[in-house]
């Protein structure tokens, strides 16, 4: 987890892991309800869509950082000081 200032005066929080990367082709799809990237995945595919909608509802943005290597990093941006 990391928090940093953005150039526009807002802040961003990133959360990352060292697990398998999410392909760029799935970057938007993973925020749709009930989407799972693997048939053996034990989730319902609701966590990321819920987190994204909550962020949007508060005026923030949740995205998958496609430039991160060595795992997965999600970024919530637009946080006001």
C-alpha cells in the first residue's frame, strides 16, 4: 500500500501484490459484475465492481495500473487533501 501526491494537487492510494498479472485486455472487464478470469477462481466476481462503484460514488476513480510489473496494482485517485 502506498499513498502519494498527484500533479493536480490530489492524492492517490495504490495497493499491489506480487501475484499473477492481469492481462491488459481484461483491464476494463474485471470491473464488471460476475466476471472471473479463471473458471477455477473461487470468487463471485463482485469485489472489484463494488469497489469501483463505491469509488465513483465518492468522486474517486479506481483503475488497474497497467504499467506495474511483478504482480497487480490497483490505484484509487482523486483524493482531496
